[in-house]
C-alpha cells in the first residue's frame, strides 16, 4: 500500500489502513518520514511555538519537504517549521512516504500533562505536569487510570518504565496559587500517550512455500524497527506446533532446514524479540505442507554390469528411482522365488548383495520402489551365472578289447560341470585331432577309423571361455593284424643236402609284435617261436636223411592266425656227416629208453583220441618228414637268438620218446640236470604209419606261449617246445 495521495478522503483511508495492516513495510517501498518535535512534547500552551523537523533516516539528502496541517498543504518546503496551531501534522520528503500524523496541541488550559513524542513501547519516558504559571503551581500529583502513581507527589516530572500500548489514561493535579494567599487544585485534561509499536509482528515466509520431501526450506522472520530504534537488538525464534526449531533463538532472521520430510509438515510461526525491551511478537501461523513426490522410473541394475557373473562372484542388485521423495521402500524379487529382501531408506537408490552366486542364482530379477503411493516396478533384468568347466573325462570306446587297425573308435570327452557352450578339443600326442562344441553342455564324441599311426596317448580339453581344463591321458595301442607269413627254407632247397642243418624261416611282413609263429609239417606242429618285436622267426632242423613233405607256418599276434602257403620240400640224398650224428645220441637214447616205452603206449592212446579233439600233451612221432629211420634235430630260434642255439646235440638212430606228462610250463633247467632229453612227442612227431621208422624231433623248450589262435590242433600241441640238450 502506498499512501502518497494527498486527497482528504484518501488520506484518512490510508491512515486507517496503515493502522489495520501491520507488516505494511516492504523493501522497495520508500521509508516513512518521521516528525521530530522541539521541545519534544506533543502538548504546549497556546502562544508557545513548537519546531517540527521532517526526517528521513534512510536518505539524508532530502530536497524539498512537503508539509500538511490537517488537510491543508502548507506552502513551506523547508525541513523545519515553527508551528503554533493545534492539529495533525504530516510531512514527506522526496524520497520518503508520508510520516505518521503527529498531533500537536496548543492548549489554553492552566495545567497540561506533557508526554514526549515519539514514544515506543518499552520506552522509559517522563511525564511532565506543567502549569501555565509554573511559579504558582505546586503539589503536582500524577494519576494513571485514576490512580495516584507512586512517588509522584510534588515532582515536576514522573518516570514511566517500559510503557506499553495499553490505552492508559494519565492526568495530573496541581495547586495553583492565586491572589497570593489562596490556592486551588486544578486537574489536567486526560492524556492518552501515543505509544507506537517498537516493531510490527514479524511475518514468517517459507521459501519454497511448498517444500518437497528431501528438499530444503528457508524460513525468514521479518519485521522492521523504526529508524530511531534501528540499533535495538532483535532475536528470532522459529516454532513448529509449539516446538522450537533449530538450536533456539538467534540474531539471524533466517533458519535453514536442509531436508524436509513429510513429518515436518505443520503449523509454523516465528517470534521476534527485543530482549532489552522485553517485547516479543509472534508472527501469524502458516501451514507448511511438505510435498511428497511419488516414485517414478524405477531401474534395476547389477554390479557387475550386464548381469553376467562367474560362479562365486558377488552380485549387487541396485534399485534406483529417478524421482520420489521421503522414505522409499525398495524390494527385490526373483522370478519364481520369494522376495529377496527389502530396505526402507531416505535415498533414491538401495543395494542388495547376493554373495558368492551359485548356478541357481541365475534368472530374471526385478525390483520395486514405494513411498506410500503404491509400488512401482522396474523392468526385468536377466542374470546369468556361468561356471568354469571341471576336468573332463576322456573315454575311449572300441568295438573290441584290442584296438585293431580299421576299427572305428569313439573318443568321448565330457566335463561334468561347466556352463555351456563348451568347446572340446581332442589331442593325440598333444596334436589337435579335432574339436567339437557342445552348445548345451554335456560331452561330445569324436569318431575315427584306426590306422597304424593312431597308437599313443589321447587326451581332451574342455573350455567354455572361463578357463581350459585338460583330461587325463588315455593310451591306446593299435594292433595291426599279421599278414600272410612266407615260409622259406634257409639255405634254399637247391643248396641243401641231407646232413645239413636247415632253418625253416617264417616271416609276416606286417603285424604288430609280438608275433607268435608256428611251424607245421603237414598238420603236425613242429614248434613255435615268438618274435617279441616283430620280424620273422626260424625253426632249425637237422636233416639226417631227407626233407620230404608239405611244410607250412602261421603267424599270430592275437588277432587270428594267418597261414603261409604250403611249401612242398623234396630233399633227398646222402648225408654228409653221418658218424658225428650217431655218436651223439646214444647216451640220450639209453637213458630215455624206459620213458619211451611208457610214452609209446600213452602216445598211441592219445593219438587214437586225437581226432575227437580231447586230449593234449602227447602225440606220436611223425614219420612223414623222414622216410628213413633217421634223426632229425630241430630247434626253434628267433633270428636274433640263432647264435645261442648253435650248440646242437646229435641224436641216435634209435628213436627215443620221452613223454612229458606235465603241462607246457616245463622248466628247461630240469631237463639239463637229468642229463637226458625230454621231448615233447606230441609237438614234434608221430609214429610213422608205414614201415619207416619214426622220426624224432627233439627240441629244447625255449619259451612257453599261450597259443590260442593256431590251427585246430593247437590245443594238443600247446604243451611246449623242446630241444634236446647234450
Ligand atoms: C509466541 O509463541 C511462543 C511459543 O509458542 C509463546 O511461548 C509465546 O507466549 C507467544 N507470544 C505471544 C505474544 O503470543
Ligand atoms: C575347430 O575345428 C575347425 C575345423 O574342424 C577349425 O576351423 C576351427 O578353427 C577349430 N577351432 C578351434 C578353436 O580349434
Ligand atoms: C560316434 O559313434 C557313435 C557310435 O559308435 C555314435 O553314437 C556317435 O553319434 C558318433 N559320433 C559322431 C560325432 O559321429
Ligand atoms: C603316454 O603317457 C605316458 C605317461 O602317461 C608316458 O609314459 C608315455 O611315454 C606316453 N606315450 C607316448 C607315446 O607319448
Ligand atoms: C602235399 O600237398 C599236396 C597238395 O596240397 C598234395 O597233393 C601232396 O600229396 C602232399 N604231400 C604229402 C607228402 O603229403
Ligand atoms: C622226390 O624226388 C625223387 C627224385 O628226385 C622222386 O623220385 C620222388 O618221387 C620225389 N618224392 C616226392 C614226394 O615228390
């Protein structure tokens, strides 16, 4: 409101409004001018003059001053005017608004009670009782609301402490002397002291006026002291619903509340207090309603970002809201399970940790946030948990117990644990053979057809990107079946004569060692020989008379025997060295004679059963290889061992059979100790069925082999191989 219009009606209206509207002061509005009186009393006797001074405390450079006396504009522009007329005075400078009207009274009474001007509440003032003829005035007594004031008897003035705007009426009485002898008591007019407010009740403002939760608010308690009292110390206190805020009252007219919550809503007011004057005034109450913003834009994020974890890592689920005030309740949920947890806090985000994730923690998650307007749900996010592969297990599947060239084998590699996809690689002797991926886990197979080169160690590794794991080694020995052996006579038949020592040599060019060779005359097993590291083997024969008949051999390395072609030999002629042969065998023959007699019986018995395939261990001396009663000396040697076997014993003419009833595991040394030859008749000979003397083939037992894959007579011949010892 701006009361600068000089019109009568408007001016009264303005005065009225100024009184009714406390807190009219606003910054930017020109300050009010103030009228000072000299002498400082608002009442005087007629005939006296009072000097009025128009003051603008805020703007000393004033320029022209405008004065009103009542409704009349005075034609004076100076700051000071001397007045003698009663009435309301008002002034205004260029930069100020009109002053409050000041009533100055010029009284024609004999006694006046003077109060100073201006008077503010809380002031200590003096009231002065004055007679027109002061010298004839005595016995002054002061009254307030009709009651005599204490200590106010016969004093020129009385002091009132801390006056208030209580509309009290004061008056004084005094004795006035007249005619020098008489006196009479007269009473002044009642006086209402114009006590001005020291300051208007403060105005509380909140910025912002409608604060939001979590936000700050600034409370300001504003009032204004009159220019004359600008040095009065004020302090300010702020209240909400009867409770003092902050750390109590202070000289600051501002109170900052950094964060407002919903519970901080309520009725606020402030108090301004002039301590020295014991005057305090409260503002009117203002309702502050703290606004709550509903949560919005709820987002669930993970740490590590993207939700891809390796088993054992920690998962942090971060639920955040873009907006939302107050205490927010966050909750976390996983698809298909109960709630994972909830937190209520004053923040825009909250975290939930899932320590050391397991595979089953993978899945879809969401979170929700709620600040009492109903939960808002985030989008789903997917969390994947991958586990590293375990050591894979390599298994090798072959169609039979032994791995044979040409077989299809299957390598199977499987890691029992580990997230798919898993890439498997197969190694043969640390060289990659191939790879295969298991897109959804499990194992994979790698099939291949065996070749000779496939012997060795196999392994595999598994990798799903989280580290590679290697299997143990599986070793495989690929066996090559023997090829058809070739039987040769050494030296060749053309260079051989009766009486020579010849060798039947059997050799299979292909086939994994060890190879067992068996030598046959017709279908009689002469003996067998092992080639532990491959190659061929020989069977030595001493040729006392002749070598006539069909010979053959077979080779076997456990995958089935292969037979050589049948070689027909026809070597006849005169022995080269007969005498030496004869001398050698006699002792052996004699010592063996008894055994032969027994053996002959047994052999015959067994021979008769032979076709039915029942018994083993014995046979009759063969006649087919020798046309004449003759000695045949045989030995089985490997090519490598041939030198060892050079020491040959000579056989006597008389055929001697020594049947060995034992199993094939005959110990060679026993034969020597006996100083006679043990012979395995079944292996080496059978009775010649014609008129010819049986041929005896003596052989020294070289080794014992289990020979399970020879021709049909094998089981009978398996008792061993014998070689006579000198
Ligand atoms: C101002 O408010 C305070 C606190 O409520 C109270 O104690 C005091 O009496 C009030 N003062 C006035 C003048 O109303
Ligand atoms: C897997 O084998 C294929 C061919 O069979 C090859 O191209 C690829 O590079 C191999 N991958 C690995 C990882 O060895
Ligand atoms: C390998 O052979 C097995 C049968 O022996 C078969 O079940 C498997 O599917 C084969 N795997 C591949 C990769 O050919
Ligand atoms: C196969 O592995 C074994 C040890 O596991 C090793 O002694 C052998 O020499 C390996 N064979 C080959 C052919 O590398
Ligand atoms: C040798 O074998 C052939 C044919 O296989 C046969 O004709 C011949 O009679 C046999 N010889 C002897 C002595 O058995
Ligand atoms: C062996 O050769 C002789 C003559 O060299 C011959 O008379 C005899 O019939 C032959 N024997 C066989 C079984 O062929």
